[in-house]
C-alpha cells in the first residue's frame, strides 16, 4: 500500500521536483499545495500520511500552517527549507511545534540541486510515516517562560540516591530524529548544580547548531555552547556538537576538553554519537560515564554505549512509548546495552540521580 504525501511549497518548480523524487520510488502517492492556505484546504478533504512543508510562503507561511495542523488534526510533518540563519531558527521552532524532521534545500529557497538530498528526503518521509507524533511546543513554551526567572527562582533539584561525591565525570547524550524538540524539553530540567558537564551529539546541519545552542541557552539553568573550537569541559555547562562534523572528547594537562573535528566517513551520521562516546571511553573510566540515547533513526550510539555499560558505566535508552522514532534507543535496548529503558519524562530525574 502506498504512502500518501502532501507536498507544500510556493514554487511550482520545487513542487514538481519534490513530487518527482518521491513518486520515482514507487511507494508514495503525492499531491501538492502552493501555500499554507491551500494546504489546510486540502487537509480538510484528505488526510495524507505525511506533509512536507516549506517555511517561507505567501498568504500563510510554514510555521503558521504547521501550528494549525498540530492544533486541529495532527499529521507527521517534514520541514523542507533553505539553510539561512533565519530559516534555521524557523525550522527549530517548527520542530518544537511538533514537526518530525527537516530536509535542507541545498541551494536556497528555490533549490535547483534539491536532488542532492533526494535520498535524505525519501528516507525522512518514509520514517515520518511511521513516527510517533509529539506535541512538544506547549511544554517548551512553558519551560522557556519559567527559565526567564531561573537565576532568581532556581528549579527544585531532583532527589539523589546516596553515594560518593564526584562519582561521574561526564554525561553524554545522543539523539537524531525528534531530538531538537526533546532536548528543548529535557535539558532545561537539569539542575544548575549538576555534578558533571554534558556533551550532546544531535544529528543536525552545521547551520542549525548555533541556533539550537542559543535557544537552549535561553531556557536552561546550565550554560549551553556550540562546540566550534577546543573547549575545556566544566561543570555547569552543556556542549552541543557542531553539525556536519563530529564532536570528540580528549584530555590535556588542564583536564578534559571537547572539540569539533571533521566528520569521519567511518560513521554514517554526524555528529556521530558512537564517535563521541568512543572518544570519551579512551580518556574516562566507563564507570565514571553516564550516557543517554534518545529518539532517532538507525543505530548510532548503540555500539559504544553498550561498551560503556559492559565497562561498568550507566546508560539509559528512551522507551518506545515516547520516542518519535525508536531506532537508536531501541537498538541499544535490544543489544542489552541499557541500564534503564525509560519514557522521556523520567530520563532527567534518572540522570540527575546518577550524577553526584
């Protein structure tokens, strides 16, 4: 049975190219809409399995259309937008509003080389058709409002299990599809007194990373940085790996550092979760590592987090019931590499309990 897709873009050329890419696989039945107003009218008559949605459109832009879709009759949405600074922020907001994923237009708003990402488009639309919808925007907005007062009114700390102080040196988090919205929900709940620095490998384009780090820094009790240079790892900080590259841990005489390095062809996704965790294991006793593997396609992170658990470290995999796509965390669970498998809303408390 074919998957029905509604392609929404104000460019007739882009509508035709996107439709051709999807229909050429033989598994998609595609209709098109010229803007948000047209899309909502068509959605009132049909319910596609997936919608692809441009950001910049006349009459009704992609964000306004997405908000109405998620409010009225949620459908899996994949954003398709050019990688300008403005569109990076808009796409991140779309992910917070509930979009499943995004595909970059490599050549701008009317991308003549969109076929360069044809495989990515097909893969992500295929995954979106099977994904679990999340209503992330409401919680994120509440967290953002609460954290405007974070220094004046610190968030209550989660209860901690008894144990030796300084038991954990580093917290490592990996995520992909559905990750930006989930990170915007989970990371603000980490207390400012967390006993170890946090490093995140989120599969994302380079042009999105600074925007993601900036938005998280506004709502988190911990400081949030894009890893765009060599940085000392310090408590009270979260480090987001730069997109289209890999993020690795190393050690200098001054202590642990984190840095961005060119993406390695040995790994399929970037920033690579496996490469991050593997680099940390070389410099930190696995017993002093805590890892979390969140929503995402594929199996990135499962191999190295299994090794952390086998070495005496602790790992948590997001449960299938809350993951947008239970690929990465599901693979960790299937391999027996998860100390705990938890729904998203329980992960932060467990991490905080483990980190002294």
